[in-house]
């Protein structure tokens, strides 16, 4: 159908959530499976670990606090790493030494979204964290990541040093939790229904098609 309105997909996720890393890739596959349906993806912030201070903590401390010990997490991590590998992604568990607070990462995604590069920024940050083990609380890492996708490094450095959009990101992340979102990624299709978890591309593609069909019927 010509000039059909795009299906809006709000993706609520965090850059340090491994299933969000996998889920983003699966959503992109789903969109490829529905080439005739225009889709507009909006990346929404979520704090998987809102208790972590702005400066971040050691990975060891994080795993001990959340799982009881780093050893206890190993089995879970290996299963997730295998799922990532099946998608062509690398979850390099042993490279991660810092667990960041992701407020600044979400600010970067928000700013990149202003020039149509939110997905690119999010992917860059996830690759840095999961594949390279980069510290996302290190401002130099964040500025370089922004520069790598074409943002102005000087402007980003200045913005990160201040409080620009801090309240907005925090408010949006809080509203997601207040709406009852407890597991991420969460895909919200055209504001009508939500799918939680890194579902298979075919399942997500079916959801896109169903929403598009409903939109067409309503016109």
C-alpha cells in the first residue's frame, strides 16, 4: 500500500543487558523479513541496574552483589554467550572488568537520535561493552564512540560534562518501570501491545505484520 504509515516500535532496553544486545539484532532480522512494511524504531532508556553509582563499580563487585558470586554467573553467561554467537555477535565475558551506570550512554543515544543515528550509537556502545570490554563510564570512551559514528566530539564532551537531558532520561526510564516493564528488551508495537524478551525474528516479524494489517483495516 503506497504511503502507508510506518509501524512504530518502541524498544525499551539497556546497553549492558546481553539479551537486549541479542534482541536488537533479532529485531533487525525481523524488519528484513517484512520489507514491504515501513517501520520506525525508537530506542527508549531503561536502567537494568539503577543502583549502580554514576562512576560504575567493578564487575566482580557487581556479580557478587547481584548473583552471590562471579562463579555463580558463569553458567548463565555461557548460555547467553552461546545465544549471542548464534546471532553472529560476540559476548566476551572475560573482557568486562567494570559495570557501568548507563545514564550517560542513554544520553548519547538520545543525542544521536536527533540526527537519525540512535540505532548506530546504541550498537556502537553495545559492541564496545560486550565485545571489547570497554568501560562505558569512561568519558573518553563515550566521546570517541560518538565521534566514531559522526557526532561532534567537542560538543559531546561538553554536553557529557554537564547535566543536559539527565532529568529527561531518568524520567523516561522511571516511566517504563512505572508502566510495569520489568524485563528487557521490551518491544512495544504501535503503542498497542508489548512483547517482552529477545524473541525470534519470525515472531517479531509476525507482530509487525499483524500491527500493519490492523492499521490497514482501520484506514
